[in-house]
C-alpha cells in the first residue's frame, strides 16, 4: 500500500513538472549578428542561460537566431535594417536583440529603458554605463554590454630590441622608430616587412580608427574630443597621411587581412588591431595606442550590447530581464574574459588575480583612454560616418594639393548649424546689424520728443500722443524681433518672435484703424462707440494676440534642421502640429483683413478735407506695405537653401517696413515743418483753387441725379428679379458718394445733451480740435447750450467756409436754397483785429488748441483780401444761426 502511494506521488510529480510546467513555460527569441569568430560567444551564453533556467525552474527557454556576415562589416547595416523593419512594425517576434553599440541611439525609440527594469545595484556594476553614448541615449539606458572591444598596438619586440628601440608613446616616436627600422631592414633586403598598417579601411572600422586617432591628439587626458576646426584635429590628420607616406602605403592602410598575416608570421613592427583571441607570434607585446603627447592616448569603445524589445508582452519582458541579467552577470562575464579574451563592462572583475595573471586585459583596461563613436551627433549616424570618411579619405588617399583644413571644415559643416551671431568668427554681419538696429531704435526713441514740443503739436493731430507713442513702440519692437533672429534658434525665440510680430502689427496699424473708423464720412453707432473708447479698442486686439499665442503653446514650435549637402546647414522655426498651423493661418488672415479694411477706409475718406493730406500719406505708406507683405508671402513659400539669404531677406523686409512707415508717417511731418514752417500746406485748397470745398458736392449732386434718372428708366424695363442688382448698385454708389465726400455726414438724430456732444449735420471741419467743434444741425441747439467760447468756434468755422468771392452758400442734398444764401460783406481793419482777439480769447478758454489757432489765423489771412477781409460780428453770428434754424424748419 505504501509503495503504491509512493509510486502515485512520483507519477503526479512527473506530470506536474513535465506537463503543467511546459504549458506555462515561456519561449524567448533572440536575434544576433556575429562574425564567424564570435558565433561561439553567443552560443555559449545562450546555452548557459538555458541550463541556468532549467536548474532554477525559471520555465524560460531562449532560442537564438544568428545572422552571419558574408565578407565585410557592411552587413551590420543590413542587420540593423532588419531590426528596424521588425520593430517599426511593432513586431514581438524577437524579445532579446544583440546589437553593435554603434546603433544605440538608433534603437532608442524601439527598446526598453532598462533603468525602469533593472535593479540599481546591478546597473552600478558597469563602469560609466549611464554616461556613455555606447549604452545610453536621451537619459535612457538602452543596452547592457555583452563584451567590449578596444584597439591596441602589437609591438614586435624582436625588431625593437634588435635596433635598441623602445615601445613608442607618441606618434612622432612611432614614425621615427618605424623610419629607422624600415631603412635598416631594406638594407637587409627585407621588403616584406610591415612597419605600420593604420587600419583606415573604407567601412565603419575606418571611422573608428580615424576618431580614436584624433582623440589621441588632445592636449591632456581630461580634455574632450578636439574640435574638427582646431589645430589638434588638423595636426592629427596631417600625421595620419605622414605615417602612410613614410612608413606604410595605401594598400596596407586599406587592408585588414594582411596585418593579421603579419601578426601570425612575425614580420610586422607596429600592428594596430583590436585585442584579439587568435594565436600570434610570441615576439609581439601589446600596448595602448600612442598619442600626440606622452600619457595621452585614445581608443574606440567597440563591442556588442543586449537590448529588449519594448513591444513584447509583459510576461516576456519580465522573462527577458532575467535572461539579460544572467548573460551579463559576473559569472558569465568572467568566463568571457578567461576563455575569449573579451573586455567586460564590470570594473570589479579587473581586480581579480585569476583574470589579470593570464592575459593583458587588466593592463589594457587600466591604461586605456576610451572614446565612444559620435552616434548621437545626427539622426542618421550611418550617413554622417560615410561623409566623414569621404572627406578624410579624399585628403588621405587623394592628391597632395587637397587642403586638409578644408576637408575638416566640410566634416564640421555636416553637423554644424550656422546662424548670424555677434561673436561669429566667420562674418561681421552680426555686429553690423546690431549697430544699424541700435542706431535706428535710438533714433525712433529720441524722435518721440517732438510729440512734446509745443510748436510741433499741430504736426501730430491725426493721432493722439498716446497712439503716436504706441506706433513708435511698434516700430522699435519690430526692430527687436530682428535681434531675436541673431544667435542660435530655440523654441522660446520662435514663440517670442511670433508674439512680438503680432503685437507690432497691433501697435502700428490699430491706432490708425481707430482713427479711420472714427472719421468715417457718414456718422454711425459703431464709429461713435469706437471713437469714445480708443484704449479699449486697442486693448481688445492685444488680448486677441495674447490668446492666439497661448493657443499655439498647446503644440509649441519646433526647431527644424535645414540640411544642405556640401553647404552650410541652418535652423528655422517650424510649427508643430496641424492645430498650430491652423491658428497661425487664421491669425494672419485676420491681420490681412484688418489691413485691407484700413485701405478701404482710406479710399472712403480720400476727400475729407480736414485729413486730406494725412490720408494721402497713409495711402502711400500702406501701398508700400502691401508690396512688402507680398514679398513676405513669396519668400515664405520659396525654399531658400542659403542661410545668409534666408536671414538677410527677412531682416531687410522687416527693416524696410519700419523705415517706410516711420519716414512717411512721422519724419515727413517734422521735415515739412522745418522747410515750410507749417506741417501741411493747404493741399486741399491747392487741389481745388477755383471752386473750393464745394467742388466735390456739386459733382456728387450731378452724379446722384444721373444715377436716379437711370434708376427710374431701369425700373420701367427691368422686372422685380433684379432688385438684388439694384441694391448692389446702390451700395456701390453709396461708397462712391462717401469717397467723394469732404465732410462727415451725421445720420444720428439726437438733441444736444451737453456741451461736449457735437451734432453733425454738414459739420464744417476745420483744423480746430476735432473733439470740440461747433456745427450747424437740423436738431438745433438753443443758445443756453452754447457757451460764448462755442460761439467763437462758430465764428471760426463760418470764416473757414468763406470762399474767395466772399460767398458762402448752404446746400441742401436735392435743391439749393438760394433765397437763404448769406453774403458776408467785408469789414475794415478794426474788425479783423476784433476777430483775432476773439480767436485768442477762445484759445485761452481751451476751446481751441494753440496750434489750431495759428492754423486758422493763417487760413483766415489767406482768404482775406487786404482791407476787404471778411468777418462776422456777434450780431451777424446771431442772424446766421437764426437763418440756419429757418432753413432747417423749411426742410
């Protein structure tokens, strides 16, 4: 009975171990690329893990797929392409991937960040693993080294002892020793001797050889890799060619197999190679690579890493971590060091005597000065490596007239992004631009003082002082946006430039838009509200700019690299995402609409006599601005491939916009005042000297009558379906009527509520302060609402309307009232003095500005004809107001 129970337990245990465990066991798939000499390494560590898994009941089996090269290392690229294809498709076919540490940055998006999966104590076993580009990228630990490869020099002590020479510690010593031995051996007819092989082959091995040679030309051990434009890099490149020409040859530099033969037959002197695990001649002694100075050396960090597929299932990820930790454990690494002479990344192993006594691994590791390939310098290291080797080999194997410094500049240009800088050694354009922009900005800031000089106040009546200051600020900020383009492009600079450009547009154009809307020839509620709230009007646009820039931050700008083959690369701002592009396009379209609407208002207000000269100057400036905007659109759509042209075209357009607007809209006022002692000549009266201000209304009446007759005739012929066309024609006529109007027509019916409300039927706009103008209105205000100062304003307005024939006729829109025409007779010189005193008294009561007073007196003197000058006494003024009241009642 007992035996049967024991037998049953054995059977159940067998079933559990072999069936249930097999059901829950995981099969991991590993992929590796391995030269023939390294296949045993991968097979060994995989087999050891499977044995370890079986002993410890991990229920994990690791299957290895090996890709073997045909004849060259170029197959490494093919291997990486295979990995890319699998992982970019998010394939989970392979869980563990062995790869050359050259491609750590390339596989970063596809592999797990091992910092999140491995214990910290385990990671700390490896030396500098988190700081080296061979294992980490973007602050992520991508791979753990399976083994490391270092370059060394095999020195043939037979020849060195024969000629009493030491192992060279510098490249110059190696050159002199090699030249001496070669000369002596040639005398002995030893023509098969190889002094130095170089290892500058055409594939990626050649890239590593070049890089470590340049690294050995540092000034000291702690110095970083020398700049490609430095004297160190130039001297290193010259030494490479000098060694080839004097103690080697092209065929030896380009061959990998021949140096190995010399290691075996012992007929070489200085053989540069990886530390290898093959039988070689016993006379060779290994040493680290020489340097430019004693104690300075360099060697490339080669080798293979283990990475884990991020697309594997969670169960396989956990199992893969266990496999990785075993295959890179001390036990396995110790075995690789002993049996295969491979360097390990675990620094503590080099303190073990059993390892250091059997080979040179400890000596090399403790003295070597490693450098990693610049794999993260570009997004495509393979392309960079090919170009790097191309320019180096063009000098090394090309004609002697090839300039090595030029080749190094070409290499540096592969990864260098040019920009205009104040401290640039390549060009003085940056300093010149700063000087020009500084002088222009200072000029604009200092010129604002004219706004506060009393005699120039008449020159700046179109906008308020606050709005003039706002416009000048916009000019200065637009110049500052050009300063932002100096130095290296960053996302912060991109956002700051966009914000300032939008704000500059608001500061420069919105105050003018406010004025144009306020001066619309036909009074309306919108114009009235905007005129009463100028600051709120501008603030609304500023808030809109802030809102737009805030939305763009959802998908912030990115810095785009513009790669130019065989020329200078540069960077530019680029939108990041469809939402940002749509927001920017909408904002630009709104800015264009504002500009076009302002241009439309300029057309509508073309003949308004109180801003006649002003509106024409603004029209000129806006026309030139339109040309600049078209140029901006053209150059934005063109793919400019030269960084000088890209920078200078944008800056030139910006500076021309500033100069055009500043000169035409601001400086010209000061110049005209200095030359004519007056800001604006009476250009309106010069344009219509015969008929004065009534020329345009007369034309409009004729145009209106003809249009009405035409409309009546059309009504008899055209059916009712054409009402839309008639309305359209009416609207066009309405705009044309407003365009030819010289005064603002009021459409609002309201009585006088206060002294500050100006009723605006046929307002007689003179250059008096526009906020306090007297007017004639069909809503007649009684005298109790009109102060004595306001009466003085009426005197001024009436005199301004006198033509040179001493007649002033008040017209109705459809029929003139000739019986109410007022004919003002001339007064004597005493009346002129009385009028002058009245004007001055009005000025003292702040109803009329001093600059406006001067202008009115000048206008009055121009219309006065010696002693027959015209004036209105107080009594005649009362009669004039009564007549106007009668006219209004008759209507």
